[in-house]
């Protein structure tokens, strides 16, 4: 039982660490991404209040968010790069 708890703790810590490290997912990963997954990536990059996130016909995810209290339009391309305007 003790080993199982330790293993779970290590998995959670490694997951939390990787969520904080910006990584560029492969095109295949991004093309099958869900809105929840894209929003989680944006949150890991410091965006909050993510709304109206949808996938456009070009495969990019677009929505509204805030960063440091400033409202922005966010776009995530097929490589996972997030751009704010």
C-alpha cells in the first residue's frame, strides 16, 4: 500500500512539472487535441478566464482569455504555439 501511494505521488509530481514546462506537441497530437486540453495548455502558460474556445476550419484553436488582467484573443496553431492579440 505504501509503495502504491509513493508511486501515485511521483506520477502526480511529474505530471505537474511537465504541465509547467512549455512543450510543443507534435502536429498529430495537436490535431486530435480537445478544447479542454488546449485550455489546459493555455492555463499552464498563464492565461485565465478562457472562453469561446473553438477550432477553426484551418485547424487553429481560437478563443478569448485574460493574461495579467488584460483581455486578449488567443490562437493556438497546429504546433501548439499560443499567440495573443
